[in-house]
C-alpha cells in the first residue's frame, strides 16, 4: 500500500510540474542578431532562470512569423502567445498607439516622451481590455524619411511613392489627404519593393535602415524627424495568467529592466548607424520643417475620428501642448 501511495504521489508531482511549465512563442520583426533580438534572448534566459525552468520563451526573429499584422492574427488564435511589435503594428489590436508616430506632430523626442507618459496608462488599459498584457515599452527612436532621390518639399514627395503599412486604410487616407502617394505593402516586402522601384521612400529609424541595408537604394535622408516609433512586448493575458502570480512579478520586472537597457543602447546605436551610413554614401537633405508640418496638418481631420477616436486625438494633442508649454 505504501508503495502504491508513493507511486501515486510521485506521479501527481510530475503531472503538476508538467502542467506548470509554460512555453510562450514570441514573434518579432527584429532582425536576427540585432540589439532587439539579443535583448529578447537575454530575457528568455533570465525568465527560465527566475522561474526555475517553468517558463520558456521561444523567439522567432526577423519576420519568421510574418508581418506585424500577421503576428497579431496569430496571437488571436494562440499560434503565438507574445510579440514584440511597434506601436504602428499595434493598430490591429488597438489604434491609439499610432498617434505616437503621427508625422511632424511632436517637435522632438522629449516632447513625444512627455506626452506618452501622460497617456501610457490609457494605452495599457485599452490593451488589457483586448486581452493583452504590456510587459514593457521600448523607445525605438526617431524616424527619418529615406528616398531614392532628394526630397526637399512636400511637393517633391507628392511625386514619389511612399511606403504605407497594410491593414490600416484610414492611415493611407491620411497620407492622401496630405497630398502624398502611399503604396500599401507588408513590412516584410519593404526591401524588395525598394530595390525594384515599387516604392521610392520609406520612413524608419537609422538602426533598422542600416541593418537591412535599405540605405543602399534609398541614399537620401530628409534631415528632419518624421515621427517617433515606440515598441512593446505584449502577451496574451490567458497565457500570462497560467504563470503563478509571484513568478509573473519577477518576469515583468526583468522585462522592464531589459526594456530600459535596450532604450539606452538603441539610442546610441541609432546615432552610430546614421554616422556609418553617411560614411557609406548616405546624403542628408536639408529641409524647412514648416511646410512639412502644414502639409501633415491636412491629414489631421482624417486621423481624428478615422485612425484614432476624436477623444483620444484631442487628449494626446492636449498632452503635447501641455508638454510644449511647460518646456517654454
């Protein structure tokens, strides 16, 4: 009898441990070997250690799981449980984060960060209502516009083909309202489309443009911050809650720590990338920001109430204006 009880107890223990093990599959566009990928790998290692081997993070970098829109669709059906995606890619979950990247809306990174701090809680609450937990936010950096020929004015851009993210028709309408010619593509088609001339211009951060070598075709960069990209690592709430609460706290603390680490590293690397690209032939095109801001303001009636709700647009604008007034 004692042997039977012991056997049953051991079997129950093994079953409990097996049930407690959680594997989260995470997709990202971050290229293999990039700073973002290396930080995710470090997070996977530290999570496994902190959870005593009970939580494993399996990472699929470089768009192996498709575009950000495709990753979000895989999250919806549990083919993925987590993703590290940009605020623009989040539009398939909630539209609000796109306001952070609205072209020429923020004067500089400090202003964008100040406004983000005021609306961050609302963004996380909206994600929670959709069934996702935001583990951490990342500052991917300031976007610039890279083109295959010099673009100095909005009139120049009106004659060029600029990349627009698929799956977000209202943002495409906003580009058109500003007088531009968007070409809708999957983010995974960016490089070949630039090489074949399907598009003339792309907007992204220096580190990504250098890592993908897109500057070899788009050799002219408009010397003006176009907008700001944020990123976040999100996880399905149901998958996250399979992990014991005390362990979740440890894992999220690691994610936040590494998010801050990558912010500082990426800021430095973006600067290094721009320097390196200029040494390899990238040419900066000086521009007057005022006409660009005037052109992009024509898109605001479409963005407000179309891309994001009118209430949220007004809230971000008020936050921006408050940050701007405080700076002055």
